[in-house]
C-alpha cells in the first residue's frame, strides 16, 4: 500500500524515498509536498526536498519515478544541472551511440531537436507527451537533472553508466536567467535577484555546488560508472571529448573511424553552429504549462564560454567563485 512519510519535514531531509517507504499515490504525494518548505523568487516557487530546490511538478515526478523508472544494467543516463549543456550532451551521446545506424548525411538530428531524441526520466520532454520507459529498446539513452542521491538506488546496484556534464556556475546562472525570462510569460527577473538567490544555493535543482559535488565524488569512487565532464573542457577540445565519451559509453572509436574523421563529423553535426542552422531548432515549440512556452530555439542562446562577463560585474563573479570554492573545498573539484 502506498503511503507518504507521516512524521515531519525533517524526515524528508534525511531519508531517501526509495529507502524507507513505498511510493505514494499522486494525491498523497501532493499532500506530502505541501508539508515541505517552499520559497518564492524564481518564476515559480521552489520546494525544498533533502536540501535541493525543485519546482513542484518536478518534485512530484522525481518522487514518482522512484517507482516507475526501473533501471536496466545497460541504461546510459545523461545527467546535468539545468543550463549546463544538456542539449549538447544529448546530441553528442545520441550521435556517438547511434553512429553505426545513421549516416551523417541523413541523420535524425538534421530534422529532430536534440531534446526530442533523448527523453528525461523525470521531466516531460519537449515533443514527447508520454514515455513508457519499459517499451524503449536497450540500451536506453536517458537524461536527468536529478541529483545522483535521488536517482532510484537500482541505478547504482545495476551499474548503469552515468555521464555528468557541468559548467562554470557563472555561465550557468546567466543561461538560467535568460531561459527563465524567456520561457515564462511575464517573468522579468533582474540579475541582482537571481545572483543573490543562486549564491544562497537557491535555484532550480540547486544548490549548484552540492549537485556537482555528489556526482564528482561518485565519479571518483566509481570511475567505470560515472564520467564527470566539464562544458569548458569539451569546448576547448571537442574531438577529445567525443573520444572520451565514446570510450566510456563502451563504443570507442576504431582506428578506421579515427582515420576517417568520425570524431570530427560528430563534433560538426552537434556544434552550436550546425544545430542552430537547422529549421527544427529555429521554429516550433511546446506549451509546457504554468505560463511557460518552450520554443525549440530557446535551448540555443550563445553557446559561449565566459559570457557571464557581459551580464555581471567582476566583483559578482569573484563573489560567486569564492562561494563555490568554499563549498567544494577538499573534494578536488574546481571551476
Ligand atoms: P536545459 O538544461 O534546460 O536542457 P541546456 O541545454 O543545458 O538547457 O542549456 C542550454 C545552454 O547550452 C545554452 O547556453 P547559453 O545560454 O550560455 O548560450 C545553449 O546556448 C547551450 N548549447 C545548446 N546547444 C549547444 C551546443 N550544441 N554546443 C554548445 N552549447 C550549446
């Protein structure tokens, strides 16, 4: 019988939903979520669950997928915090893992948005109304923004492979602010407010540093299962990034592929320039509810490292850097 934790909010901060209770039905879930701390500031209020902040709908889904998503050993999970390069990672991983099926001249990404080709575990993906995970053929390529500690525990026991992509927090914040203001009708959040909230660890799926740190530490403990990548590193040597991804995903580039320039082809197809030149990524979109409309084009803005300098002061950048540095102290992860 499904039930929600009855004791207190505190319980939700210390125990995992998959650990100690059968998952609640949706109405019970809503009741449970209404007992959690909520805070306004972003375009919609965020709810705190186990130190992380989520939109209500996301949290409902996160709790539900503990029950509905059954990890398979060969699942590949692309994990990011929002605005850290999800779209790019989806394009790269999809192209790499499907390269024996599709030619570059007639590739699905020429007519499908990268967000369409890899479904999120906990979010209704752009262009996909309902995904029956069980019906997807193996190996499944899936995406998530969930912290690693909130992935169903079977992802670990079954040895699923996880690729985590993170990005400099300053650029992530800038990207987040633009996205929020563009997607949500009537939202016009100023940078100063967004900056203060982000620095407090109050952002969708934040605190930023805890999300990165969890994946980072797991990548050190389980290097064959968790690959930790940085947006800036792929950007500075994308061919090497493709090689690294292919190797980790169990489909390393062959000598023949190396000499025929397959990695370069992958990089070119998935580049910001190519993707933004395609009609599918320029027009259309979906109503995401809650006054939000997701244009296909909204996932492509600048695609540049260091754009933060155009949107916040040097002092703000230094302040955020020092907060993140302090929070990540001792774990070896630096930005
Ligand atoms: P999501 O987490 O909401 O799915 P995500 O894809 O992480 O969004 O964020 C979009 C960012 O990735 C944008 O960054 P910007 O706002 O700083 O410009 C977007 O431009 C960038 N992006 C999208 N596609 C690519 C790509 N092919 N190469 C590099 N960056 C990309």
